[in-house]
């Protein structure tokens, strides 16, 4: 049985893109309506240094300080960026990239992601899946470049941040942790660094450290981007943030640009939604969609999926760049599974360190499209860099079992200690028991299959996981109908009373069972 697509609730945790992409999206700009300049430690020194001496060093120091303090619109900063671009061969590639970014209008230079309609679905899918391996090689090459840059510019916090992201993409989270902590130590008050650190530590299951890093940033009580991250991380920790009241006042003051307050609106919206404050969360929901970024739009899609009855005119956001997660969720909700799959693989390309797009791609291809080879290829690629991911291993076995590659499935199952999984990750342990049942059925070991499935169902019921038990039961009925010549016809009367908690998934499993029954009738 496949593991759940998403066990954890979605929160408005900052997304983790490269520095230049975040700058182009406008998330590093000043958040207020006025042109007020934020203070930054030693910024005045860097500004005076550039005015006195036009050199690569003074220019690089100035633009780094400008970005950290959101002073990028100053004419001196622009002239320093132009100077670095003029002498790009003499400065580091990363400094040049930052300088080049500062000379672009972040709101008008958005890149629109699109997929050609001329290619067939299969051609697009196979091309994107093959690109996953190419992306891995590019990541390794980028690590080499960044490490070389650190030898020349060892105090550049952004370089450490970029290295952390690359190592996390490859599943090397201990190395990523080292570089991320270096970045935080070098730039504890930098918005980009703090938000990236928050995303990384939540990703590795250390939300407490994420909260500490955000709390130590001096701007957290006034910067809407940092405040949104702190509230979201507090939600992950099942705590109520002290910044909610101040954040609400900040949003309603009218002193923020809608784009800059969007994540803060949805961070507060999620708190109000969980507390069942209907009028409050609806207000924040609408305000957050005035000018959302990709994270806010995806959060809105998630909230509507779990029960928030709000209308989203999704077409009005067509020109938004990098809304791949929101697209995936939207296509899935509309039942456009081919489009959802293509979008989910692009999502993997964007966030290679994240488990969620992998799970989405698997679920769509395996459950709805019946493209088991696509599932197998994606999951195997993930396991090359995350060999101990037992959830993905279970899903790989499930996909192999459904495609009747039972010998390969058995080999992978033999590497997993199911009893240990039941202790460490009970949900995945229950799924593994059911997956063992699937493989046994496909090997024509009917009694063993029934025993394993029943053990999975009983364990789920014992732990009061009703929906997980129903999912195992539906999978068991499908295998019973498929593999047993004279199956009990009363099983078909049972399926309408079972629900996995996901309406579309439940419908598809029922449909699969009835299809197997129809095949038996025709034969």
C-alpha cells in the first residue's frame, strides 16, 4: 500500500530558492509603501568606502550590505553594481550574479514558466524524468564552483547558504547543516539567510532551531517576511507566536505593500483557520491573495483543498513566475492528472531537497495515471541520494508490485526491517505490512497476502487510524478480486463504506476494484 502523499499540514514556511531567483521575485526589496531606508550595521562605512575608492572590494562590500539591509535602490548601490558588471572578469561569479540582479527590476523581469503544448504527454514526462539525473550532475558541479569561491571570499554568507542548498539537494544534510550555520553566524540579521535557515531546519525536523534563528534576527518584529516565517515555524512546533497580534496590526495598518505582506497574511490565516475564527481567517485569506507570491498561492490552494470554502480566480495569476507547487495542487484538484504530473516533476526540479513533490509525482502517476514505470524511475532517482528513505522504498515496492515486477519488489522488501519501522514510523510500518500483502498476492501466495493485509488493518485499527485501515482494506479487496478465481462477491458491497480520507484517491481505488471485477465477469 502506498504511503500517504502528505502526512504533515502545509504551513507558510519560506521556500528555498537560489539567491538570484529570490531577488528577481522581489522578496528582498523593502516592504513598506514609502522609500524609507532600513539601517544596517556598518552600511554607512561600506557606503563611504565606495565613495572614497572605486574598487572591486568596496563595490562588492557595498552591494552585499545593501542587499542585507534592503538599500538596493540607492544610486550609489546601482553604480557599484554597474562597476562590478563592467569588471566582471575580476570579481567572483557569485558577486557578479548579485550585481547583475540588482540592475534588473524585480517586479517587471519575472520569468514565466511554460510547457509547450506541441509535445505529447509521454514525451514531456519522459524528458523531464531524464532531466532529473542531469540536474544532479549540475548540482555537484555547482558545489565545486561554490567551494572554490569560498577560498577567495570566505566571509560571504550567501555562498554558504547556496552550498547548504546544494548539499541538501543531494541528501547530505549534515554538510548542509554545517554550511547553513556558518551563513547564520556571518549574517544573523540577513532576511534571506534567516528565511533559508528556517526552511532548512524545518526540513530536517529541527523546527526549534529554526525558531531560535528567526528570534535572534533583530528585524523579526518589524519585517513581514521574517514575521511570517516565525509564525509559521511556531505553528509547526504547535505553539502560538507572540508576533501574531503585531503581525495583524502591521497588515491592517496599510503601511505594507500587498506583495510583501502576503505570506504574513497567510501565516495569520492558518492560525485563525485552525482556531475556527471564520471572519478573521477569511479576511486574511482575501488580503493575502491581493498580490501573492508562489508560497502564498500554494498555501491558498492547500487551504481550499482541506475545507476552506473560498473562491480563487486562478487564471488571474497566469503571469506569476515559479508557481509550480500551486499549479500542481490546482491541476490535481481539477482532476487534470497529466498536467498535474508534468507540474509535479517540474516541482521536483525546483526543490530537489523536498520530499513533497516526489510524493505528489508518485501518487499521481501510480494512483491515477497508472504509469508505474514513471513512478519507479522517479523513486529510484530519489533513492540514489536518499538511500535510507523507507517511505520512498515502500512506495517503490508498491509501484513494482502493481506492475507485476515481484522479484525486484521482493529484493527491496528484504532490505527493510518492518518491525523496526512499526516502532520508528508507525504509519509507514502499517503501509509496509500492506505492501508485503500486495507482493504476496502477486506471487499467488494468497493466504500470506491475506495475513499481511489483515495484520496491517488490525494494527491501524488498534492505533485508531481508521482511514489508514480503510486504505489497506480497499487495496486488499482489489487484490482479492484480481487474484482469486471465486472471490466473495459481498466484498463489492463493502467498498462504498470505506474512505481513505482523500476523496479522489478513494474514488480511484473503488474504480480499480470494480474494473477488476468487470474483467473477471468478461472472462
